[in-house]
């Protein structure tokens, strides 16, 4: 006796009963043999999201809310801690307004380092390197040292202001674009060669800067050393009219390119097969990365491992490949790490100048831990 098609469907449903919303064991298969909704009889729509399951989604948003609360607490602490005036007094807000500059600088640097590092690691397909490998910090050190070497202490003072800041940005972005355009075209179209050349250029600039530093007098070297440490106090409020628009435009452009970054992470061949111009997309991302790194380094000085630390934590906490989720978490983590370190060192240990040293020690230790543990992220 042969079974009919309806009997086969009924047997299939009976062997693997599905529980409906009411917890019953009623069959939820349609005439095509596919799982169907118990009430409407329609097949559920299957999709794969950036977050693996509802539990991962709840975990992600719980971490994001926690980071947002921590960021708000740090911002309030920076504005209100040790403020001698009561919050209802007008003097409180005048003092808070003076402190707002450092808060804005921290937010800009956090955005720049987070977006630049995550995007750079994506286009290079390597999660243990940062944009610093291209020599941005070395160029900054060479510019500051060269000004001191050729023009004296007054040059360091003269380098502050909107004009020198804009010139420094143009030099950094121009050098990086020349490097990218040369090494990512023709027979040199190789990311590995670009990184190696960046390391060599950075090392050469560092050697030249070290040579010039050895010829300075002790007093000149002390003044220069204060500028070469990454510090919030190095920033100048006159930089903000340029740095804020550049930072927001570059970050917005990278965030709107999240879907393309997801494709770039798959490699050159897959990107080309999916219809994207790999070289053009990479050049576009590297252009915005160079702007963000130039703004960050020009504002507060070198911070080599801040971006690596933030990107590593963002990937671990978000647990997804999608840059729509990774980039915002990296930005909040950057603000919490940098702002928290600045708050603790400034208000508890009265040593705000060593914030970069603490971050470099923690970030360098995390880098070594990742390398020694499994060699990659």
C-alpha cells in the first residue's frame, strides 16, 4: 500500500513536532513540507543577521548601554569633580565650560582612533596592526623636532595655532596619500609591501628625529619632550574648528561604508567577485583613515596602542563581523578608556601628563598577550 503525499507530510510533522506559541505539539508544516506558522499557515522567513541569536543581540545592547552610562558618568565627573561652586550657581557652569575643551578633545581622539584602527585593520585584513605602522607618529615627531632644531624654542610656540595645525594636517595626509597611491597601483599593488615601506619610512623619520634631538641643549630637549608625549594638555582650543568637522565627516563616511567594509574584510578576490572595485574602495578608506590619524596625532601627540586596545576590545565585546555594530562600540570604548584614564590620573594622582604612558603600557601588554596566546585575533 503506497502512502500519499499528505500522509508523508503528516508523518514528517509527527516525527519532529514543533511547539507553537501556546506550547502545543500541533504540526506546523504546509503543503510543501516546510515549517509553517500555526495560526496563518505561512512559512517563516529565514534570515541570517549580524548578531548570531537573540541572546547575542541582548548582550550587545546591554554592553552598549553600560558603555554609554560609563561615558556619561566620566563626562560628568570631568566637569563636576573638584568644582568649588555648587551646581545651582552660575560659577559652576563657567568652570564646567572651561573644562569642556578637554572633554571635546577626548571625544574627538576617541572617535579618530577607534574608527581609523578598525577600518585600517579591515582593509589590511590584519587585527594586530594599527595605522601608526604607516609612520604618522614618526612624522609628527620629525616635524616638531625639526622646528626646534632649525628655529629654536620659539618655533614650538609658533607651531601652535590654526595655520601650523592645518599645515601639519596637509603634510600628514599628503604623505600618506602619496604612499598609498604609489604602492597600491601598478606592479606595487600589494598591501604587504605598503606596510613594509611604511615601517621603513617611520623608522627613518624616527632616526632623523633622534639625531636632531641629540644636538639640542637640555632646556630645549625638555621643552620638546613635553610636546612629544601624547597628552590632552597638548591640545589647543583653536584646533577645534578644523578638527571637529574633519573628524565627523570622516567617521560618518566610514560608518556609511560599513557594508562595503564588511565585503572588503573578505579579501581582494571575493570583493572583486561581488562587484566592488577593491583598489578604489581601499584607497577611499585609507584616505579617511589618514585624515583621522592626522587629526588625532596633531591634537594630542602620539598614542600608538590606544587604537589597538580599543579595536581589540570592540571585536571581543561585540562578537560580530558587521562594522555597523563594531564601529559604535569601538568609539564608546575609546571614550571610556581615554576619558577614564584621564579622570583617574588627573583627579586622583594629579599626573594628567602620564595618561599616554599608562595607555601605552596597558595597550602594549594586551598586544603582547594576544601575540603570545594565539598569534592573531
